[in-house]
C-alpha cells in the first residue's frame, strides 16, 4: 500500500480513509482505502459497499469500517469524482 496517498478524505476513531494518487491504469471503479496503524483495507463503493481486501483488521473492525463507508458513501463518491473525473 505504500505512502503515495492523497490527503485523507475522512477520519474516524483512528481510521484514515483515503485514495491513492494513482488508482490504476485504466482507472479502477470508485473505492476507498482505510488504514489504522499497520492494518489496511479496501472497500468498493458501487454497486454496493463491499470489502475487496484487508490485512490485519479484526472482523468487528471491518464491520465497523464498512458501516462508516456506507454512512459516508456520498462524500466518498463526490471526492472520487472530483479527484479522478470519473
């Protein structure tokens, strides 16, 4: 995952929600990366909020993160489109 991240879109109880500057070529569909300490995860936004991959998080944390992504889906999508024009 590295440190080539865009500014953080959202912070929640120590979790940082962000995009990478380069999200693939061709551009992947809208998604959000989450980091807390050494733990990382990636959630797809559409057509539903779903976990793509995760390392180090407990299942209860992933459920909590998924809920936060769902609650902030509009913000995440808006930021994605502003950044990537997709």
